[in-house]
């Protein structure tokens, strides 16, 4: 359905706004009709089997959920008017009509498709090809758009709109107040989608083809996580049938991060995308219960790609040359394979580069087939059932067990870490003697059940399992905070998308693990996607420039080759540096968080992990509602979150108070990088409380020497 174009303005007339509100009412009525029609479908007996009927019911339930109208969120957020070619909704790129007499058409852009009773679109899905024009059109390349309208909303009610006349040479470009308000809008709870504010450079990444792996280097506030999630939603729109078979997966750094992003994809209508951490991914395979943490040295060695060679040697170390013929008795006759014949079968499998466990299964079948060939040469007519029976016979099983013994991944890694002689044999020439000693248990546990397994151990077990049988994969995998994954962790994720593609997200400057990647090419190599395209997002939209510039003083120390991020936002007074007394740090930090309650939105009180209990106690003493991130039983809806620095990555808060940066730096080897992460979590205001001198380039002298007017000019307050 289309309507005549309406000339608007930054301050629309009541009549123009009333027209848009009437269209909103009509669109919501159409969406309600679509839902009712879907609910009325009776698909209880459409399939030939109960399973088929259940599948149909499941699909209908998904469709009904996707047609929900959430009163608190806008049904559409934009509109484009222009002379487009017929079928423009499905055309990529958008085709412009060459007929100047063709009437101007209007299309409203929203989170989901809505059509009228005739099937004509009333709201176009943001992922449709036509929507590309809404996001990317500009005066130089209008893409057929004569007018672009952005709508302003308050709690689900349409309150305003702004227009850009892209073909009017006399109109002056101005920044969109509605766009800025949406970007800066305070928020509570989980991360929201950004469909209303996607920028052209972000849209280009979102709409990248499924067949290509993409790596996005994104500075803080550039929206890289949101871009990755929206790319999943777009891929499911453009390649739904293919991905419905192979599946999609999002891999995040920790459970707190997954909780933060969990509502983004469902809000976009995608409810069946798996979300997990690397730890959960590998422990499901290994059946390990993680009970310990690796030291930096041992964790780095276990995460080194060389461990794959060590494990490969360990798996194949049990292979033995045949020493006896294989004899099977059937119907009073003995059928025999000589030692040299068995050797030939084993050698043939070794040259095929087949996985160990799969090759072991094949060896039993090949021995059985060779025996059946002898039977046929003697005039018998055995069939496949006979071959299976021979393959399962005791003599064949015993022969294979002797030559090609079964391997249990968990027990093999247990032996590798506990048996110094076995470890030395497998790691000879790969790891030094010191490295071999570093990964071994000082006191080997009595059994696999009592071992204090680490995440790195679980990754080794996962690698071993893949050496036996191929790991199942997905059509597309999103890996966020990928800069923190070790080579072995990257291999674990990479084998889940070895036949698919990936979206790799991260920031080299935010690498905080001892094994953080030195560069994206190394990451992509270990992931198994060397040919991936690398894109860089450097323009921030959420974090004010004053905060970014302050945090970016650390870049020469933590990522010398990385360009500092810029930001479209300026916010005078966004950054305050506040000296406090050492013995009052926790109390003053709690007071700062309470001060921030005067502002709208979420508040993060971030400190070194060891300082969390003291800060939480100070808040409780003041009767302040809060939650401690990563802890159970805290108030879920509290506006103040006490955040251990180790869990801050990937999160954002409207206002942040950071307690004692020097403690955050001292807490770990990559402390300066951790501090960079912490300082860039604020999207409106940041208070830095410190009793000790600020670390390195952030030192108080860096701003203390400025005049008061100079400080105000750059938006920094210093008490």
C-alpha cells in the first residue's frame, strides 16, 4: 500500500502529524489482522505423520510470535518517498524508475513486514532491499529517494518527524535531532536493537553476503556488537532456508554479556539463534566441570596452536602394526587375512588423512569387506548383512583394538597432563622442557573425576574429540570480543563454522587475556578463515568524544598501531576526575553512584574485582538498591550495577563511576587494556574516583595544568 508523499519539516504541523498517526493506526490494524488470520489456521492434520504435524504447529507458533505488536516500540521508524521501479522491495540494489511521470510512492520502514488485505506493503521490513535506500541514501547518491523521514517516538506514541529532501539543492544539511535523541536515549536493562539508527558504514557490514566471513575491528561505541547481531538477523531474512538447516550461533565472552544482548535478536523477530560462551561450548563436548583457573603461563601454553600438534601425536601414538593374521569362522569354515594384507589396509587408511575414530570404524569394515571378497572368490554370495556381522565379530574387533585402540578424549588429556613421560614423547620438538613442565599437574589427581579442570583443559579435550570425529558445525557463527580468544579457543569455534561463515567482532586495544591476539590476520588464521575481509569502525555514536579522548591516551601503550576512535557526540562535563581519600574510597564511590541516580538511565559502578565486596557493603549500608554483576540473588531491576572490572567488557551504561583505576591496572598483566575497557563503558557521563595517581598518560598532571576555561572547553571537570 502506498500513499502520496507529504512535505514535512523538523517541526511538523498538527495536520501532517495526524496523517502519520492515522497511518500508524491502520498499520497496527493490518498487523492485528495478519496475526488473527495466522492464529485461525488449523494445521493439526496437514502432515503425513505426527512429527510433520508438530513441525507445522511449531512454525505457526513462531509466525504468531513474530507478528506481535509491542506497544512500547514503534511499528515503523522511517519513511522514504521516491520514484522506484516496480518490484523495488525485492530488488538489490534498489532500482530507480526511469519514467518521470511515475507517481511518487511512499514506503514506511519498520522492524517487521506488514501488508494490507490485498498484500500490498504497509510497512517494509528493515532488512528488505528497499530499506537499504533509507539507510544509505545521501545527496550525492539519493538511490531514488526524494524525501527521507525519521519519526520520533515516546513510549510507543508517534510524537514528531524530521524530513530530508535529498534532491533539493537549496536545502542545507543539518544533523538529525531525532537520530541523536534515539542514539543518546537513556536505557535500562538489556541491550536494544539499533534498527532506527543504523549508519551507512554499519549497514554495509550488516548486509554482507552469507558466503563471506567478515572481521570487524571496532573501537568503543562504534556499535560493533549491535552490527554483528543485526547481521545475523539480516542473514536469517536473506538466507532463511539455508540457515534453517545449518543453524546460527552467537559466541560471547561471558554469561553476563549474553544476558546483556539476549533481547536484541528476539526483538528483531529471531528467536532460534543459539547464544553461548566458549566455555559452555567446549564443556558440553568434553563433559568437563571447570573447577580451577589456569595461571597465565600454563593457560597461554595450553592455548597455543602448537598444542594441536601435541594432541595429534598423543591420539595417534597408540597405533600398532599388526602382528597376527585375522581369522573369522563362518559356517564351519575359517576365513583369514594374512598380516601383510591387514598392513595394506592400515597403510591405506593412514594415507587418506581420515580422523582417528572414523578411520578405526572404517578399518573394521575394510577387514570385513576383504574377508567377504575371499568368500566370493570361493563361490559364496555374502551380502551387506554378512559384512556387518563380520565387522562386529569378536576376532575383527580384537584385531582392531590391538592395532587401532579406542581413544577417550577426556582420559587422553588427563594422561597428557599427568604423565610426564607421555607428555615428553608427544611434545618432543614442539614444546620446550620448561613448557612441558608448566602445563603438567604438580600432583596428578587420582582420576578424571577428581581433577581440577580448567577452561583451557576443556578446549584440549574438545580438540581431541575433533581428532576422532568431525565436530558438527553451523551455517554462520558470530564471535564477539574475539581478540581475547587463544589460538586453541579460536580453533574450537572455527571448527563449528568450518563449512559456513563467521562474523568476527572485537577491538585489539581491548585485548585483556595473556593470550590476546596481536592482530586480526593471526586470529583469522587460527579460526580457519584466512581470506576474510577486515572492516574497521572508528566513528563512535554513543560514547562522548571527551571520554573517548581521555581513554585513548592509553592507546600508544596498549595498541600503538591503532588509530584512536572519533565520536559524533560532544558532551560538556561528560568526564569528571575526582580525588578521594584512600580510606574512604568505597564510601565515596557509593556516594558517586547515588549522585548519578539524578540522571536517567543505567549506572555502572566499576572497580577492581577485589574491591567489589567493599563497594557493595558501602551501598548496602546506605540502603541503596543495587545488583552485583556475576553474583546471584541481587536485585535484578536495580539501576545501579556494581561491576567487577573483569566482567565490564561488552557492556555499556548511561553513567559510570570508576573506582581507583590504579587498582584495576595492578590486578592483572593486561591491566592497562582492562582500564581502557572500563573507561569506555559510559555513554553519557563518567566519574573517575582515585586516591592513587592516575596511571601513565591519564595522570592528574595531564589535566591539572590546564586552565579552568580549557578544562571546560574539553568537557573535563577536576575537583
